[in-house]
């Protein structure tokens, strides 16, 4: 797919590449906090954050809590998966391939 086609599809859905990357990271981090015992440092590394401090700032911005508190209390929106149970990357890939509408996940309102 060309860069211009991707940009057009993102525009059709009123989103940007940065927004999509942040959505995928947020869902991945939330899933890792709830389904693994990985350290915050390990989750930061897997999520392509520079360090645990950057991950903590992101979680604070998204959920107004710390990663440790989020791990203990659960996901504030009822789960890290989309309504259909798909991973966010799979959901977006289907949209890009088909030219169809992307289903909204947490934080994409």
C-alpha cells in the first residue's frame, strides 16, 4: 500500500498514525499488566518506550493512575481487547486491507 493510500484511509477514519500507534501501545500495555507478571521495565521495553518512567507517564495520562495500581485494580474500561476480541493490530490490518470501517476500541472516541 502506498503512503498516500494509507494517509487517505487514516483521514477517512479521522485518525493519525500517531493515534493508532498510541492506541495499540495502550491496549498492549494494559493486556501485559493484567496477563503477565512482567516487570514495568520489561513491559516498557516490549512496548517500545525508552524506559519505565516514560511508560509510567503514559499510563498516568491515559488512566490517571500508575501501572502498578492498574495491574491490581483491573482495566478501567472493562478489558484490553476490542468488542470482537481481536488484537488492535489485527483489527486495523483488516480495515486497511479491505478499505472498510475500523471498529472503535477504548480511547478511540
